[in-house]
C-alpha cells in the first residue's frame, strides 16, 4: 500500500496532467476546429484563425511544456521525489 505522501504526490501529478491535456486539446483541436470563425478577428495584422494555426498554438505548446516541467519539479521537490 502506498504511503500518504506518495498518494498526494500522485494526486497532484495527475491533476497537473489533466490540466495540461485540457489546454493541449483546446489549442490543438478546438481552436483549429473554429479557425474559420476566428478569421473574423485579426491579430498582429493576420486573421486570428490563421495566426493561431501557424504560430499561436506552437507558442502555447512550448510554454505549456515549460510550465508543466516547472510545476512538476515543484511537486517532486515538495514530496522529496526529485533528483
């Protein structure tokens, strides 16, 4: 049976994973699905749907990876699981 610390570590890691997956799905599936509707708006001189598909989503994905690693390191340090 897992200790209380291991259980809390897994709960926080699982919650972080769910949040990351929801954000990924939003920018990887939902926004591209509505790209045509987003083209009614502009951002930096580009249609918003186009911008989000070719540049915006990539920026979000890189930031998401960086933030997920930063937060996971903090969770690992909190429970003494980090190297």
